[in-house]
């Protein structure tokens, strides 16, 4: 019998002063059986960084040609494609051909090795943003995991402050790659 996804509920408040975006979101998160708390919480961080009413979860780990999160316009065209982790460079290039903007949020101890292996292969992608969070940030985020989470994300000057009211995590995503002007 196949294992089923574990369902988490997250009520998040986003105050993104960098984008002048403020919103409350109620999210239902299906955590794949092979997914860790760290990866799920980095997905939640990615949602907060690009929060928008049109941003939605995709099949991600379950389907090779879908991201973790995506934002589509009213015609179904993909405006933003967000992957978490260290995706294969072929899939990133394919995503760059399908979406207006592709974001990869890498994390973990292997992220530096992954980036040095794909950096030159992805250099020509003019709609790709690659962010990395420090290796200690994902375990700190994972400590905020709960079946029913109430989290606040404050984003200012590229810094992210996450709190559940009792514990907090400060994160500064490092921009490894971005198109000119972004």
C-alpha cells in the first residue's frame, strides 16, 4: 500500500515591504511521504517570498514537469514557476521556456555543490532567479513545523523574519543569479 501525503494547515501573514505586498493566506499543504519538514517549510518560505493570490501549489515532487509552486494568468499561461531544492539543469532550462519567470530556491549543505555544477549551464537563461538560503536556515524553519501553523513572515531589504509567536527565524536569501534589472 502506498503511503499518503500528510496534510498540514498554515495560516500565514505576509508583510513584504520590499514589494509593498501585505496579505493573509490560509494554505493546505500536502507533504509528500518522501519530503522532509525542512523542504516543506522552505516551500512555505518560497510562497511567502512571492506571495500573491494567484500563486498556488503544483504537483512538484509527484510530477517531473510541474514545479512546487506556480502562478498562472487568466489564460493559463505560467507567469512564475518556483522550484525548491536542487533541480536538474535540464528541467530548469525547460521551465525557462515555459514560464515568464523561473525561481529556484536552493537550500541545504549540497546546494553549493549543485550550484557550481549548473551555474555555467544556466548562465544564458534570462528569466531565471536562483536564491540560496544558508544551510542552518532550513533546520531552524523546520522547528516551526506543526500540523496547524500560524506564522508571520516579515520581508524587508532582502531579509526574512519568520515567527510563530514563540520562536523566530531570521533568513537572508542569497541571490546567486538574477536577470539584469531585478
